[in-house]
């Protein structure tokens, strides 16, 4: 009787040992799909912010940046972490990913490396749309008759003083493109539109502000008014040197004179 018990115990013990030995083999036969490890919000581009999520509850890792063959650790992350990294002027980025459970079972580090190239940050694109187009001859002066000027100031449906809009597109982040007056801060206001795309409006200041800033009283605006600037500067503030000037002049003619 005791012999049978000892025999059965020995068989059970052997089966258990075999099962333990097979676990690392089974784990090792099921490598992690690299595409499932991390969720990255966008392509890695120079001077861009990128949102990243670790999708694995059993993985942790480190992120290295490479520039001119020199590497530097820029981030460590744990299981199911969500985080943001700033891509600087790197050549490439390396994600070093460690599976915690597999490493413990195998008795050695189970690591996956995911290299990513960093793309160039292309120059932003801009698309101006004018309420009244610039003069066809010099392409920088926007002429207004007295009647058009009055209508412009009156406006309707919230469009009072609207001169033009600019839609901006950028492969990294269009909201890092600033739009500021080009020697025109006394004559225009710039506001961002509530839109899914980045778009700004450039408006003429109120009549009272124009009178104050130009020194021209009300009656003087019935005559020709010396041209004044209404242009803007577009600048990428993410770290590039991308910049564009839109040089424009406002020309108002006297009352009764056409354009």
C-alpha cells in the first residue's frame, strides 16, 4: 500500500517538474506583437509633442533618443502608463521594452527593441482668404472706397471689421504657429476662430481706436487716408526657424471716389 502511494507521489512530482519546465518554453513560443505594445498618437517628428500609451500590463521600458550617434535616456515607463514626450532635434528614437513576467519565468531579461526614425518637421502651410482681395498691380495694397469702409466697420453677423482669415496647416502642431502684427498693432486685432482646424481672423480695429491711433478725426476719414499696415507675421514656435511675413497695406479713398 505504501509502495503504491510513494509510486503515485513520484509520478505526480515528475509531472509537476515537467510542467514547470514547459512554462518558459510556452512563454518563449508566444512573443509579444510589437504593434500591440505601444500606442503612439502620431508620427515622430522633430519639435513635436507625442502622446504614448503602454498597452501591456506586464511590460515596462525606456526610451532613448539618438543624435549624431550619441544616445540619451529621455523617459522610463511602467505597465499601462500614458505619457507625453517632446521630440527634439533627434535622428531617431529607440523604445526598449521588457516583459516582466516572461523575464522572471525565463530567468533572464526578455527585451524587445523598437526603433523609430524621426521625420523632419516640414514648413507649415497657410491659406489666406480675403474679404476684399489686394490690388492686382502691387498685390499688397487692399483698396477701399469710403462706402466700402463704412460697410466694413458696420459689418453683420459678427463680421465687423473683418479683413481676412488665415487657415494654417502643420504636420506637427498648427497651434504652435503664432500670428502677430507686422508693424500693424495700432490698426488690427487678431483672434483665433473656434474651429477644428487652426484658423485666425484679422480685423480692423474699431473706428474710435483707429481715430486715436492715427490722429485722424472723424471728418478726416471722409477724405483719402494715408495707407497703413494690416499685415501679420506667422512663426513656428516649436523650435524650427520657419517664419513667413504677409505684408499688406490698407488704402482708404475719400468719399465719392471710386477704387
